[in-house]
């Protein structure tokens, strides 16, 4: 009996140690509202999103565009409240620049000025919780299209106390979110449910695709970092995404824990206008050719048409 119990415990320990891991990162806080400025609506979306993260024990981090907090030069209290709700839920905050500029199209000075401008309120909210602002997410996932621009920005981020937040599971959730919003505008419940169902299936295909890619590159499962946006779609479907990950044997981890994976120290030696997964960047850096990237799941055509 004791041997049987020991065996079960050993198997459980092996299962836990080999469990796959994913970190949820959420861009464009406080909210992607698609022009819906009603404060009650926005608060309900954030409450749903943060509530689902909390209930599913997902230590998500949200990346803020602070221009959304202002009307001209005046702070909007309701927008500040959305960020405070996020922080009060125990979730982390990071800097996504002030106005979401494209680093491939603006100067180093203009871009870094925008980073500094975008950290003021977020730092204050984190300080209230005894935390510091330490993570930065590149808008459009554009790290810079030349080695000089990439190295200059990395040096700036390091000196300012930031760590860049990579993405491994890149996707087009924002296209689904526009289609979903338009279905809701039409009060088309059947269509909105179809979009939500197909969105979760699409994300599962993306997860499995990037799993295969990382196993090919590293010979193992690396910690994945999922990018989604702060939208009504994700507020309504985080529960389903969480269930999908659990069914695929994933554990939810913080960005701190995710970046402990040595895969994230892999050098990137290619530079261009891409806004793509770090797995793709590592593959290109290792000389992988076009056939390596086949099988990347595509957004359904009906979703693209709805979002046009």
C-alpha cells in the first residue's frame, strides 16, 4: 500500500514538473472599446476580464497606453478607475508607450520620449501596491527594423529598468474582436456565439502550432507567452481560453516566471519590419526557410470580411 502511494506521488510529481506553462499578456489597457465611451459598459468589461483571470488563477499582465487616460491634457477619472480595478485584482501592469507609435516609422528619440510619457500614471498605481514598473511591450511587436535601432532601444530599456516582454503565441485576436463587436451591434446572438466558438478553436490551433515550432527549435516545450487584447471578446471568452489551456495540460504562470525559461535568452540576429512571434524570430535567426513556417493557422475568411 505504501509503495502504491509512493508511486502515485512520484507520478504526480513527474506530471507537475513536466507540465506545460503559459503566461497571459494583455495589450492596449485600459480597454479596446471600439468607440463605446459609456463608462458603465467599460467598467463591466474590465470587471468581467479581471474576474475571469482571478477565478482561473491566471496571473496576467496588462500593458497600458496612457493616452487613453486623457481628454486633451485632463485625466479621465473613469479611465483611471479601470486601471485601478486591474491592479486591485492583483494583476500586473506594464508600459505599452503613451500613444502606441510604430518604432519602425518614428525616430529613436520620439519613440523613447513616448515610452517615458506613457509611464507616469501606471507607476503611481503600481506604487500604491508597493510594486514597480518593470515590463515594456513593443507596439505592433516592432522591435526596430535595423540592428542599430534594436540595440539602441534595448540599451534605453535596460537603463530605465525595463525588461522587454516577448510574445511566442502571436495571433489575430483583434480581427476576431472587431467582427464580434459588429455582431453584437446587430444583436446577432447566433453570429456572435459562432465567432466566439471559432475564436477559441483558432487559438487552440495557434497554441499547438507554436508548440510544434518551439519543440522543433529547442527539442522541448518552452514556456509560452500568449498575446491578447483588452476587448469585449476576450472578456467574454477568457473562461473558454482558460479551459482550452487546461485541457492541453498547461499551467498559468506570471511573466516573471515565464522569463526564467532560458529559451528567452536566445539571440535574435535578424532585423526587419516584422511584428511576429519570438519563435519566428528565433527560427529566422537559426536560418530556417519558408517550409519551416507552413501550417500557421489562418483567420477564417468570414471573420476577415466582418472586420473590414
